């Protein structure tokens, strides 16, 4: 499945839509496909919207560019991308992409272990292929 890059001002980014599910609730959300992210991290407000008590999860610390640290909380959720779904452990953090960019991140654990990802900046698209046996 292929997704077009999204433009943010003058910058193109591989931001794609997905669904996050927890219990009987689900919400549509956009995420940056980030090969440098260790795991998937979503905004705390999105977690709350699907019924997660975010701060009740396992607290962990992440370091970003410039060495700034932030706390996130791990929870089990289901992601659905292009009709494919899988339960993953993901982090939830307040203002994950700041107030300017309203999207989360999908990274190595919970996304790249499920899909082969091809970035094509010239075509302004990202292509995902499910890894056989990885998805439900």
C-alpha cells in the first residue's frame, strides 16, 4: 500500500493515517513513519480519547535531538494500517510532536517489524508491505 507524503510548510514528511484501537474504542490518527524511532509513541490525548489512563502505564524515558528527555507511558493498543491490524506496545506522551505538528511516531518496534517500508522522496510517497506472518 502506498501513501503520499504530507507537506508541512515547505517540508515533505512521510505522514500516514492509521487507526488506534483500545477496548471497544478507536480513533483515526496521523503518524510520522520514523526509521530513527525505537518504538511507536502517540500523544497522550489520543490515548485518553480511546479510554486509556495514560499515566497508569509503565513509565519510560526517551531522549530526543539535543538530549532533551521526556517521559512516556507504555500501553497495549491495536494499530490498523490499510486494513491490516496488530496489537503492539506503544508509548503515550503529552505533546509528542509539539503543538505545531499534530501527529505521532511509528518506529522500529511496533511498525518496522510488521512492514517493509520504502521511502521515495522523488515520488513523494511511502510504500508499506506487510511482512509475511507478522500481521494478524
